[in-house]
C-alpha cells in the first residue's frame, strides 16, 4: 500500500487578485478619532449621571459604545451624522440655560431655538425637507436630462432632514426634563413622537441602501410612504396638539420602553421600504398595458395613500372620541391630501413607462427587498421578546393574547413565512412582491389599526 500524496501550489496574488488588507488597517484616522469621542462622551455621561443609573442602564450604556463605534465603522456617514447632531443638540441645550438652569420658555425667546433648534421647530424643518426630498427624487426619476443631479439633490436634502429629525429627537428628550423635575423620558411615548422617529429612521435606511447599491433610483418610491407619514404627523400635531409634552402614564414608566419601541421601528422602517420596492418591482415587471389587472400595483399603492384620510379624516371626530357614526365628513386638510394622492396615482399611471425603465434591475430590487425583510424580522423578533419582558413587569404575564400582541404574532408569522420560503424554496418575483405588500398592510393594521378599531391593554396608544 502506498500513501497518496498531493502537492498544493501556493500562488502569489497577481495584479488581478490583490491581497485584501485587514479590517483595522482599512480604518482611517477619523474612525479612531470618532471612536475616542464616543468612549469619552459616554464615560463623561456615566460619571455625570452615575447616581441615577441602575445596573440595567449601566449595562446598556456599556453596550452602546462598541455598538455605536462598530456601526460608524461599518458605514462611515454615521460618524459624520453623529457629530453634527451632537453639536447642534448640545448647542440647543446650552441655549436653554439661564445661570446653569434650563428654562423652557427660552424656546420662544432665543432666535436659534425659536427658528431652528427647538424640538418643534426642528420637526417642522424635518417634515418640509422630507417632502422636498421626495419631490426631487421623483423629478430626477422622470427627467429626461440631468435626472441624476436632481436625485443627488434629493439625497442631500434627505440627509439634512435626517439630521433635523435626530436633533428634534435629542432636544425633545431634554425638553421633557424642563417641564417638571423627574418628568423626563425618551420621546417615543405617543404617535407624534414615534412618527418623528419613523421619518428619520426610515429615510436613513433608504440612504444606506442607496449607498450600498450605488443607486439613487430607490428613493422615489420609498420616500412616498415617508411623505405620507409626514402628512399624518402634521395633521396630528395641529388637530391634537400632540407636540405638547405630557406626563407618562404608569404603563410607560419603564426603561423597557427605551428598548422595545425603537427596535420595533427598525422593523417598521425596513418593511416599509421592502413594500415600496415591491411596488416598484411589480410596475417594472408589468407589460404596462392599460388594464385593471396589469395596473394592480398602482391600485394597491393608491390604497396605501387613501387609507390615511379615511381612518383619520373621516372616522375621527375629536380627541378621545370613538363615535365613528358622529363623523360629519372629511376635513379640508385630508380633502387636499386625497386630491394630491389622486394626482400622484394618476401621474404614475400616465408616466409608468418612462420611470419604470429607469428603476434598478429586478434583481437589485429583489435583493434589497430580501435584506429589508430579513433585517426587519430580526429586530421584530427582538422587539417581541423585549415586549414580553416588559409585559411581565407591567401586567404580570409575558403574553395575554391582547389584540396588539395577537396581530404582532400574525405580522411575525407573515414575514417569517416569507423568509422561510425565500431560503428554502427560493421565493422570488411576483409572488414575493405581493407577499411583501400584504405584510405591509398587516403590519400597518398591527401598528395603528388595532389602536383605532380594537381595545385592549395597549389602548393607551389610541388616537
């Protein structure tokens, strides 16, 4: 018996196959400076607020530093965004000070606060910028010349909108402490506050995927829902005076809220992008014949836009009211909204052949849709676990089959089944796109349909 031998030839990397540098060697000086700033800032916060921190909050603080640094190293724009938001937010906090004590009344007295940095002003800036960004994206998608330039402007406006949204988030967090000692809380306690977070967070994800896939062609469709959420935010602010800071109800006075709610909105944002790209996929795939069946994606998109006013403009009559039969009609705000939505849908129908050809390849749309659903399912799973722990603390049971919990489970199974079919059976194409859209409608009902039409332990989230 002879032993078989095998010779393995080690080849040097040629010009076509250069050796890849190690992870840390790819980092720039700025990356290390940013890491030092994060560690230094969080260390300062620890010693400043140590008497008020329990062991769980200390754990979260320690976990924040490496997570934040890793995220910024993974996608460098996060580091630039973080520095700008920190400078603007700290400037706003400093402007509130009088002899070392914060005074909320200065929001109407100091020029920079009144017109730029106060949370409510920053929200208005964010809202207008998001609407403007959507317009520029669509002009770029439809323009015969210089379309890329318009889309680039739309992306830059979106970055400014994200910045103002984060500034509003941080400054409002501080403002909650100015109303009453001990009242302060993270501003994610009601629909007004979470829609601010939805606006900047979803836009930030859109910008990331544009950067990752080197295309500005996904912003037009994805930003439509962000603009629709802005319409709701403005309406809710004006008609419900939702921007007024109110004390937290007992069920929300828990540090679990700081983890559960933002984690949920990562899912809502990514699943929204997946659904809108599914619309784009179906339009690009269609033969563009003017028939009811071929234009089904357009009618589904119309349903997304027209759902808002029929929920909030007709069937809600006053703050706290649930007597839908007493509704007297649609408000002027939502009447204008419906008119604009109809014009947008009609324009998409008429110009569908022009912009569909400019959309990214079907494979690109499908891949982004897959990644968004996968990331959303991961965070939704984490959020559900965190919600169960919060429920055990607040109500004494991990699961109560409350309507919100039940519909959350339905949403989870919808996307879990989608991902399972993708990984096991290679689900792609038309079925995958319609499935993603169906999941979007289910998730929307979970988010606010339950609060409007059903009652339960989560009824404090009602309009």
